C-alpha cells in the first residue's frame, strides 16, 4: 500500500512538473509555437537551410525601444516617402540573408511601400535546428513586443501597417498586426501558430490571410480550425488557403521548398497586400 501511494505521488509530481515546464516554455517564448521547442520531432522536421550570401539594397537601421534600449531592422525605404509599411518577420532561424532577400522582393512587388524586416532575436541567427529551437524559446514575449512597438513608432501615428511572416514569423505576423491595432491594414501568416485566446485576438482590426501546408503535422487543420472558430466568435475576418506541401514550403533555401505551391501562395499574398495598401 505504501509503495502504491509513493508511486501515485511520484506520478502526480511528474505530471505537475511537466505542465509547469511547458507553461514556462510558452511564457518565456511568448507564443503558442514555443511549446514545440521541446519536441524532438518538430526540430527534426526543420532541416538546416541552405546558407546564402545576399547583398541587399536595404540597410540595417537602429530603432529605439520604449525601455530606452535599441533594436535593429533591415529597411528598404520607399522613395518617395510613404505612410505605407510592411513588417516582415523572420522564421525561427533569425534575420538572415534569405529574409532580407524576401524583403527586397516584396518591396519590388508592392511598389511605394517601406519594408522593415524586424529582428526578434536581437542579432542572433543560426542554420542549426537545435540552436534555432533554443533561440525561439529564449526571448521573452515582452522583448518581442517591445521590438514590434519600436517599429510601429518608426512608422508613426499615420502609418498604415501590414505584416507578413513564416513559421515562427507567421505567428508573430499576427501578433504584430494585433499590436498595430487601428493602424493595421492586413496580415499574412504563413504556417505560423495563431493566438489561442479571445482576449489576445480582440485588438486585431485588420483582415488575415492564412497560408498553410496540408502535410504540416503541427500547424495543422485541427489547430487552424480552432483559430477559425475563434476568429468567427470575435468577429474577425480570416481567409485561409491550404497547399499540397509541407511546412516551410515557401522558403527556397529549405529542402522542403515546393516551387509551384510557393509561387501560388506568393501570388495570393502579394495581391492581398496590394489590395490592403490600395496599390
């Protein structure tokens, strides 16, 4: 009897520790996707990307955060100046050359829009999946929000802000549009984990275009179905599209890149953003 009691107590303690650990990971990482940092299969599903050497036409700029600190962003500034801004949010690898290349491409396709590729890792990046998982779970939600708010301050009170991101950046594209509130004009979320609570989604004031992969085992139909229900319950407009592809299919440096799906998804994203910017 005593042994049975001790066994039950040990199992309850283990369950409690596991829950606390998962909660701590989510709280530290600041988004629902951070819970995957402890998932070995999720990490293995992110093969190392091809490292490219890209010399973009944009430049790194300094942005001041509200706490007096600093952050950096890769900026492609429109000429002539504009009140239209697109925030680009990197994958869990960090603000690497591939994301800078995407920022340049989007600036070309959208026309008179200033593109800011934000750095939510404060200068850190990697091509190692294990290290990427650690980076994704290492930065607090408060710091990431401070970085987004610094970009919003740069855009100014009259700025019209759209957002786009992939994977980790897909989730933070949505969170950035939520933070933009009445300045938000559109959000593109590529296979990112959305927010899960009504009070988190409530401040969102723009439409969302979701782009997902039907072979994705984590950001899947079940997870996105819950988000669709949440959006409907809170009066938000969300339009989701599914492609016969796997997670990371739109990243040309990923082994999972699917050119046909990526091109079709990009066409949807650019048309959506042009419409929201009135271009």
